[in-house]
């Protein structure tokens, strides 16, 4: 018997990087995994990962109709989610004066409004019988880094959203965890090229997606008495 046997886990942004590693980890622990991303389930995206019980659904989290369609498919094909990992997001590294209003809006749109939409869509299904919501924040949700104005604003906002929901749902059986990783070696860094820059850690010194997935697994496998509110993860 595995820790998550019989549980349904929905993971957004699971086509690559941290979300994909979380899907694999929760799948290995026995969960029926549902992966959401724009390039999944369309035939044109990355191939399936080796997860025994997995369902891939194409979904843009900034599109409310897409989210509703995805929730309906989850309900029909897998049932009510026990675990929701809100992970999908983007990244921007630009000095403030070079950050356009469109740049700023785009970060808020996916990292904050998108995450809000995910919660609005799935919480009503989950709140009746309880479950676990894990939000992937960032070290930039509590530490200011130069060049991070738009991204950090979105992630500070996401931390605020998490804190309020944690207060609203305290004692309800719906548990909320915020996991805030430091730099993690994923494709998110490809356009930035940290190994060519002195002001950023080398990719080999970063966390791996599996490190973050381990933290998610830890949070969702505690006893029902223990709530893990917050995990701040950095490479040692
Ligand atoms: N890498 C880091 O250093 C780091 C550190 C701290 C926190 N984080 C956070 O961790 C999360 C995952 O980042 P990552 O490093 O794994 O990045 P990544 O490799 O670029 O993956 C991002 C994922 O989000 C999905 N996504 C993006 N926009 C979406 C949208 N509108 N609708 C649905 N899915 C969308 C992408 O899938 P599609 O393109 O297929 O839609 C992809 O699966 C993000 O929230 C990021 O802020 C990352």
C-alpha cells in the first residue's frame, strides 16, 4: 500500500519542470494524477510520462472556460480531487524601467489571476470533503531581488492569497501549504542563461525539480493532525 493510493491529484503546469516532477512523484506514491498544461493532451506537446494512472488535459489557466472544461473532465474521469498542486507559472527578469505595463500584466495574469482561477474552479469541488491545496510560490514571494519587480509582485500576491485562504479554511479539513523554492534548474532559465552571468547561481548549484517534488510529497503525506503551512526551500 502506497501513501497516496486512491487519491486524485491535479497538478497545473505539469508538462515540464517542477510540475512534471511533482506529477511523477505523486504518481509513484500511488495517486491518480491529472496533469494540466496548455501543451498537454493536444498531441503536439511533450510525450506522456511514465505514470501508471495519469490523465493529461490541455488547459490554459488564464482562460476561465478552459478551467471549467478541465474541472468537468476531472470530475467525470477521475473524480473529486484530494490534492491540488497550483504550480503553473511564468518568470521575468528585467530591470524595473525596462518592464512594460504588458510585461507586468502578463506576470500577474498567469502567476496570480491564473492561480486564483484554478482555486475558484477546484475549491468548490474539494471543500465539501476536505483535501490538500499546495501552492508553488517562490523565494521571490518574500525576498526582494533586483530585476524581479513583476515576478515578485505576482508571487508576493500569491503568498497573500495563500495566507487568506489558509485563515478562511482553517479547521475545515481543507489544508493549505505554500512551498517557496529558491532557484530550481528548469527550462524557465533557458532564455536567461544563468551560467553566463555573475549575478545568478549556476544551474548546477540550483535545486532540482525533484527536490521541490519531495517537499510537495512531504506536505501531502503528513497525518491529518499536522498541517504544513509553509516550506521555504533553498539549495545548501
Ligand atoms: N525554476 C525556478 O527557479 C523556480 C523557483 C521558484 C518557483 N518557481 C515556480 O515554479 C513553478 C513552475 O516553474 P518551472 O521552473 O517548472 O517552469 P517551467 O519549466 O517553465 O514550467 C512552467 C509550467 O507552467 C505551465 N504554464 C505556463 N503558463 C501556463 C498557462 N497559462 N496555463 C497552463 N499552464 C501554464 C507550462 O506548461 P505549458 O507551456 O505546456 O502550458 C509548464 O508546464 C512556477 O510557478 C514558478 O514561478 C520556479
